[in-house]
């Protein structure tokens, strides 16, 4: 092989390698551009989420359903003992409620409401039973 042939082969390999390097550079530029666009979109999404989170109303916390729960427990007690006449203090002991006078008065008021609604009967003074 002579020097001219060697130089021609070397030039051909140089041209081929240069073309390949240029192709890879173009791919790198395209990927860099695509990555920049995706990162910008991601930043917009994060910002939008922060704004929406800041504007969103917090989920309403439910108020404690204590009165409904107590009414439900009272109704359950009368349903479990349909023929029994309860005095308020006995009902409190059965339900595990406090037996202090203010608590007794609140329950007495609740029982009166249930009598007026027709759920309970009051066969005698201070006694309550399920209406049949």
C-alpha cells in the first residue's frame, strides 16, 4: 500500500467519524432541548399545584356528633329492653354516662323530646319506656 492510498483511507475514516460525531451532537442537542422543555413543564405543574393547594378550601371537619350518638345510644337501650321502665339515673348507669345532676338534666330533656316525638312513653313521673 502506498502513502496516497493510506491517506485516502485515513481521510475517508475521518469523514465518516466526523459525520457520526455530528449526528451524535444533533441528537444531544435535540435531547437537551426536549429535556429543557420537560423540566419547564414540570416546574409549571409544581407551581400550579402549590397555587391550587393554597386556594383550596380545607376539608370541613365534622363537628362531633355527640348529641346524635347519645340519642342513638338511648334508643338502642330502649330497643334492647322494650318493656322496661327506665328512670334517668338507671339509664345513665346502663349507658355508662356520668350521673351528676347537670348530665341527668340534659338526658331528662332528651327523653322529654323523645316522648313528644312519640318514640317513648312516660308511664309515670320520672319513668320512661319504649312506646309499643
